């Protein structure tokens, strides 16, 4: 509780200090609030708005719209926000294909884009932009964490699997980048597939001693339940997307013991995180997910920049963002040259805590990991 | 690749097929008897899964959940038939597609409103959890074997219902000539409601049974609906026998294709290209099968041309 008060006081002090410089900042949040992927967008929004509420800064105004997970709608919303709402900053997109449709056009018009999740390789390398900041990660990071840790977890012959679409291919590439063992099976499944009996039979026959999967959303729920029931019983590892707070409840005990690469966890030991987890749970009645943590960090980054520079002065505001002078719930946080975070990556394990399932950190996979496409970014 | 793996994959294909049959049976009955294209059939599948998950969570019993799923889907089907579908029989197919598409949106957002955006938890009943060893040393999940059994039992029950009962006679008569059986004094609108509720109950049963294996979430019915349409087109619209054969054909083709094609490409391509191309082709395979069957038999396997 004391930590909460200290942080609130600190936030209030920041606000007061910044008041002299303050130029109102208008933020447009485009995220997924309906349809199949709505839980991710809801967490992003709730995390972001929690930080906004805590800062209580009258100079910050947020417009929120639902993209329905459709790129065309995301583009229309971005146009509307830029032209009629006159926003200065855009944020909130969950999916990489939507980010690709919105981000390049928005940054070309001189707007800032702060990513709360999606950070595709195309925007991390050749397509990087000084006005584009990824607060979450670069898309490959969590897969790299799983790959780097797999050998430590005793997985020397891995069976790896992802859906057959660009992010799925990036995922397996990311896993293999730092994986030291042997890959004994590599399978691409249909996007949206719900039955994995065929793949599980292949895993059983492959001679693997561990399985890496990237199956976001409902696909992961289906796979993990079927995998647990099949009795194959080999260790399972994946990125946090497949085993996050909102998803593991639907997997039930099938998910216990599953390892997942992440850059944040509810038990990460720092004051900002303790405050975040406590206030988020109190406000919304559920534990936060990684998406909520990215939303929360993004809002706090924005508030820290507002305290240092006026958004009217784009160069100064950009420099203020780049300093990343805020208390991240991840503890350590800095931007690399391409505006992607340089951060520690962890491996978490799904555990039962009373009635609910959650994640606990079991080890550090990589320290100060940045963006694999750094070299291609010229800016 | 061993014979055992092949047998296990064939069982997987069969299990997938019989679950598709439960969906396709209702769809083909409704289309055959009433001439109605019902896009909202997938929503009834979702209703079954949510009813089962909700009741199982409240009571702790999967079997009560299963009973609830049948009741909820049949009730939802009957209500929808009485309020909306009934007005569509005389309209053309485009109107039916539009109206039933609207029903999908109503069901999806209604379910979200009731249950929230987060996927629900529904697990396999403890008595059926885990694998058993089949003759020949194949380890196979017991629950999937039970699904095959239930699916085949329902198929047998449907054949008996259509072939040997008074209701079945009326259904067949309704398919052949609906004006004539109305003229003979059969209450055609009541028959339609019963057939629609029966189809809905089968979809709800499939949703609940499959829901224990997968994620119970809003929108779960639509991917299955597309496959169910493929099944009834392959089998011949209106034919229960066609739906059964078509469903098992689609289940086996899809499962074996996903497994054999990447392996086949692997014999002459590097592994990562082989898996990628194989997976892409495997996902097209059932549509290729459908096209091939339509070329040979334009009415489907058991359909009237």
C-alpha cells in the first residue's frame, strides 16, 4: 500500500512538474474490442486507461475505437482520428497485419505511433521510423526467449509447430535463432485449426523430447487440452501469447507446468509491478495479462514524455520518448537505436494459485536482448 | 512412418468425420426438407458448447452439461424457427443467407454479452480422460474413441428415425413434395419446427462434445460451418447417408493429408519448404476433393441431380 502511495505521489509530482510545459496531447487508441480476439484488446485498453486514471493528467485526452480485428477498419479509424479528431499519437493495435496497414501511413503524416503489442520484423528493420516506438518487444523476442531456454529445460530434440502464416513462420525462425538442440520435426498447421490429433500423433512418433508451439488464442487452448489428454507428456514450451492470463483459465489444469517465454510476469519483483498488479486487480477484478502490462507501460511512457517536452515540438517530444524515463513494470527498460526495447527476457511456468492459474518466473532466458533486425534499420 | 501411426491417424480422421457429421446432418435435413440455407447453424453449435461449459462449471458435472447443451440448442433452434426462419421459406436463398447471417451476429454478440469475451473452460469428464492402449500397442485418447462411438450411434439413430418412424415418413414426404403432404393434412409448420429443433440439437451436441477438446469461445461455430457445407455438397444435399459418407471422407482426407503431404514433399524438398508447401496444399485438399466429386457427380455422392 505504501508503494502505491509513493508511486501516486511520484506520478502527481511528475504531473505538476510537467504542467509548465504542458501542451494537451490527444491519443487515438485503435484496438480489438469485439470478435474473437477481443480479450487481448480489452486488456490493452484497461492497462492503458489504468495508468491514465492514476496519472489524472488533464492535458491527456484518449479516444478509443474498436478495429474488429479488420485491417480496413483500422485504416479508416486511423484516418478519422488523424483528420477529424486531430490526434498527436496513435497506439493500441494488437495484430501485426493491422499494424502494417496503419503504422507506415501514420508515421508518414508525422504522427507518433507507440506499439502496445504488434512489432513485426518489417517495421523493425528496413521499415523502421523515428516516430514509431515499440513499447512491447520486437515480435521475435518471446520466441527467442523460448529457444534460448529450451536446452536449459532439457529439450535437446524439439518438435516445433506454428500456424502457416507470416507470424507463424517468424515464430519458428525466432525459436531456432538461439536454440542449441536439434529440431526433429517442424510442422505448420492451418490458421484457426481446432483439432490437433494428427499433429499430436506425429509428436508421439517423432522421438522428440520436448515441444515448442506458437498457437495464439483459441488454437492454443485446443492444442493444450488435447495434448494433455493424449498422455504424450513431453515438456511444452512456447511464447507468452499462447499461455497468458486470459487464456490459461480456459485450459485448466492441462496447462500446469507449461513453460513460456515472456518479458513480463505478474510476480516480477519491482515496486512498479507490485503496484500495477494490485491496482489492476482491484480496478477490474482479474489479474493483468502481458497485454495489460504493455498498455500500462505505454501510457506511462507517454506521460513521462509529456512531462519533459511539448508534443508541438516533435523533435523534443521524440527525444523525450526515447529516454524512456518512466518506471516500467518490467523493471529495466530502455530503447535501442531502432526504437525497440532492450530488455531481459524470462521463462515463466504456469502454476495454480488458489482457484486461478497464473504464471511464475522460473529463469532468465536472455539479458538485455534487443531487436534482431537492428542492422537493417537506417534512421 | 509406421503402420501404427497410420492407424492412429485414420482413427483421428474418423473421429473428426463423425463430429462433422453431427453438424452436417442438421444442415442437410433443414436444407433438404425446407429448402433453407441456414448460416446460423454454427451459432447453434456454439450455443451447445456454451450451455455445456456453463452448466458443467455450475454443477461440476459434464453429463448434466451435455443434457443442457441438447436442451439449449433445441430450444434456441425452435425459437429461431418460430420467430425468424418461418418467414423465410417463401423467400429466395439470398434473403435467407442475409437473415441467417444476421442471426450469427445476434448470437455472437448475445453470447459475448452473457458470458464475456474470455474463452470458457470445459474439460473432458474425469472418467474418460487420458489414453488407453488399443490392441497392437497404439495409445489413443479414450474420449476420442467415445466420440466415434457416440457419432456412429447418433447416425444409426437418425437412419432409424428417417427410415422407420412416422416422423421419418413425414420428413421424407416433406422433402419430396411439401404442398402434397400439407394437402394430406400434415401440420407442415409443426413438422418444420421439429426438424429445425432436431438439427439444432445435433449441432448443440457436437458443440458440447467437441467443446471439451477445444476452446469454447465466441465464433467457434463458423469454421465448422464451412466444413459442414463442404460435407453436404460432397454427400448430396438432403441425404443423411451422403452426409455421413461425406463427413468421414472429409475427416479422413483432411487428417491424412495434413500428415502425409508434408512427408511426401519431404522426399524431394528441404524440410522447411516441404512442411510449408505440404501444409498449404493440405489445407486445400478437401476443396480439391469437393471439386473432383462435383465434376464426376454434380449432385454429390447421394444427391438427386
